[in-house]
C-alpha cells in the first residue's frame, strides 16, 4: 500500500466515522450509476437498496442520513427510468420531504428528486402539478445560482417544463424552450431538448419540420430514451399520412423499448396506441 492510498484510507474512515458515505457506499453508487447507463435499471435499484438496508441496520442508525437519502434517490430514479414511477411515487414524496433538510450545493439532490416527481406526475396525467414542480426547481436554481452551478440540471429542468407544456397542449411555448436552449446543450440535455423540439412541432401539426429535425442530429444514446426518437419520427410520419413507414418506425421503437424498459412504461403505451392507428386495413 502506498502512502497516498493509506492517507485516502484514513480520510475515508474518518469521514465514515463522522457520518459520511463509507468507501463501499460510494462504490455502490458508482455501480448503480453505471448500471443505469447500461439499462440495467432493476439491478441498479437493487444495488442502491442494499445501501439503504445497510444504513438502516444497527451500525448505521446513529449516523447522518445523507448517505441513505442518496441511496433512496438512486433507487427511485432507477425505478422511474425503468417505467415504474407509480410504484415508487409515495416513496419519492417522502424522500423529498426529508431532502428539504439539505442546505447549500447539496440541495441539487433535492431539485433532481423534484424533477423526477414532475415527470411521474406528467405520466399520471397531472400536468398542472408537474408544472408547479418544474417551476419550483427553476426558481430555486435562479435563487441559488451562486451555490449550484449545474447547467445540466438547469437544462433538465427546462426539458421537464417543455414536457409539461406539451402535455398541456401548449406546443408553441415548448418549441420556444427547445430552440432557445439547444445551442448551449450537449450530451443528454441536448438529446432531451431535441426530442422536445420534435414533439412540439408535431403537436402543432408541423410534421414535415419534425421529420426534418430528426435528420439534423445524431442523439447521444441512453437506455432511458430507448425508442423515443423512433416514436417521434413515427408520429411525424403518421401525421403526414405515411402510415406504412410510421408502422415500421413504431415497431422499431417497440423493439428498442423492450430491450430495457418495463412493460408498463408510458412510452410503450404511446407506441402501442400509435400502432393501433397505423394498423393495415
């Protein structure tokens, strides 16, 4: 063991003694994050819940709760991305209440949790409540800009607000958000904004423009958006009366979703509804 690794070990144990995440907890969170990126959502949730169980054990009860909050966040986030938001909705609500105790930059965890709540509310057909959540996150980010400089979080909140607007049939406003922020976005936020732009255009009946947008970018792949691009393209093709092509694209979307997403995922429901519309006579 080198001196550097020995110092790291001592500092890790000191932090753990004061209530910080133990090194094995940090490793568990890294594993959960990797599993989410790979689309292994159930395995990611299980990994995070193992930390919850450990922290709720005899030896973890008297320690600061931040680690268990992080673990619960990873667990519910994995479940929501998998498409099981309704199953963890009550747990997420309770977690958000507990996360209100966080201060300073640590409150970014609270804001991310509230965005997940907003997306669950959208899926449950409650856009007004989802809008209140997204607006709260954006106000909090504006108020704490000197503490929380997280552009990806801000862009995620804007995508969420755009999704709320689309769910409320306010597609021109959603288009404004997407076009206004796409130039500064990269990675997953750029993917979210581009999908938002395509949905907002189709929502206005501008299907040719939505289809053209699908050819302008090569989105960053993530299992959480499996099938979303194919679905957006299929919706545009259906709007143009090109139902044979729309059916092929929708079937591709279905295949993509079935690789990683839960059968009850909202996107799968949308794809099946579209397939019913474009079924051969």
